[in-house]
C-alpha cells in the first residue's frame, strides 16, 4: 500500500517534471526579449484568419513595430520593465524620478513586512540595471543596445522580474482593502500575493497591472487582440486617464511590446 | 544565473551560521559545492521526536531562489509528510501550481523571498504537527490519527537510532 502510494506520487511528479521540461524547451527557443519586428509579422501566425487579419491591419495603423517576449508566465513584467526603461533612456526627468523611487522602494517593502535579507539581492540587481541605462552616461543608441543585452541575460532579466513582482505584491498589501474587491474566489489578499504574484512564472491579470502601474506611477496602454467581434483591437489604459508611456499588446495568455507610430 | 544563486546561498549560509535558529544546523556538504547542503534538525521539544537529531540533504537548482530546493531525510523516518525514501513533502518546497499533493490555498508556498531558514523552520513545525491530510506516507498518517501510542513508540525508536543508541 505504502509503496504503491509512493509509486503513484513519484509517477505524478515525473509527469509534471516532463511537462515542465517540454514547456521549458519550447519557451527557451524564443529569446527573453526579441529584436524590433514590423507589426505585420503577426500575419504569419494567422494566415487565412479573417478576424485576426483585420485586427492586425487596425493595429498596424497605430503601431509600427513590436518586440516579442518569451511566453514563460513572466511576459507582462518583463515587457513592462523593458518598455519603461527604454522610455527612460531618452527622458532624463522621468529617469531621475524613477531612480529615486527605486532607491526608496526597498525600505518601503521592508516596512510592509518583506524580509530585508532575501529582498536585498533583487533590489540590488534591479538598481544596477536601472543605473546601467542612465541617460547621462552615454548616448541613447548605446544604452538601448545595453538594455537589450541585459534583458536577454537571464540572471539580470529574471531578477528584474522578481523585483517587479515584489513591488506589485507590496502595493496589494499596502492597499489591501481596495484590491480585495478585485479578487475572485475565496482568496485573501495575503494568499493571492503569495500564490499568484510573488512566485516566478505565474501569469498576470488586470489586478497585477493596476497594482504595478500605481506602485510606480507609470501609465500603460494595453491593446487587446482576441476573437471578439468588431474587427479592431481594443485599447485599455491603466490607470485610466493617465498618459501611457508603455504600450503592450495582449493576445490571450501573452503580452508583447508595441511601438506607436 | 548560477552566479546569483551561489551568492545568495553563501549569504544564507553566513546568516545561518551567525544567527542559527534553535535546534537547526545547516550548511554546504563541501566548500566546493554550495548547491548541496546537509542539515541537522533536532526533534522539537514536547513531541514524540524530542531528543532526536535528524540528518537531511538539501539540493538546490541552478536557478535558486527562483525555484525551491529539494529536501530529503537521510535517516530512517516515519511521518505522514515524509515519503518512505525520505523526501519531505511540505507546501513551502513547492511553487504554486507545482502541486503533487493538492495543498490548501492558505498553505505557505515557495517564492524567491523565502529562504533555507524558513524551510527548516517549517520542517520543525511539520515534525511537531503532522498534516495527516497529506498522504506522503499513508500508513504513518493513519497510525498518527488512529493509534497515536503506536506512532509514538516508532518515533521513540527512530530518535534512539539517530543518537546511535540501541533500540
């Protein structure tokens, strides 16, 4: 009985491991963040699909390029970080404000109850990345190239993702009463943060986006492209009314970066 | 990536050495390999495991702390949440979604801000308060629930065994 039980669980674990390996193998063939591609490169994925073809055309009218991100569950955070840092490269004023906010954010998270000891590495790496795109140190082309290299170095790239997850979780904690309204099911905010926000590879929902945008004071526009009617993509700004600095496209399950014309 | 894992493991080792929690000793098996640790865990006071010193191995993945380590007792164990081969089955060793035992949603999960210390403290709590809903060792779970005296006898024997005393 005992052995049978162990065998069963072992088999479950093996199957899960195999599943993970397969997913990992597929996703590893896609760079963490791709080069800039023309928006109409999306057509190749939807040949003969009238709904998507017309939506891609609509998208092309407003956006010239996109960057793909690896579909590993971290795509929202990675796309957001890349796109916003890219904006900061040519915007010294926003950069200085963001850097200050970044510096102060660690103490704030510690006050909210995060363990300072394990937080440190992520904050340090995050700030190192921010410092490496300082507009006063070099010209925008060199910094953009640097940014692209850093975000395709998994060590740096993943640590930036973790830190944004922690900032998101911190915001949910800070305004728990407000965010509790958005949580479905029987999750408490606490459970939601530990299960759906802080761990790597967990996908993002509206609530993650709203919390991160508010934590950093950054406006994001998401263009939604799915099978829905209308033939056009649908834009949604987070938080509503704020001028967007980051542009993303969402197709069910995945975020990529967009570049407005 | 392994660079940041190594740096983190060295920092955790230092912290555990300077400020060890009660009843826990842990560190790398050898200075050449920080990705494999040995831990000694004292059976919690006032429980049937009191007095025992239980050795275990922790193996860390290259992307630690993004993913959790695996943990296995290397001595004989009889406990609802420990497999017959010594593998420890508690929620903090799993990321959400990666869930062979179907833990409750409120159970503590792995995330990059957890630590070796948090894991070992959870293991001490697990020794003190088995979760008999989780079926890592069904026989142990049933005995814990229905024949506590018998369970305590086995635990006592295991305690003596870890101390090298005749059972």
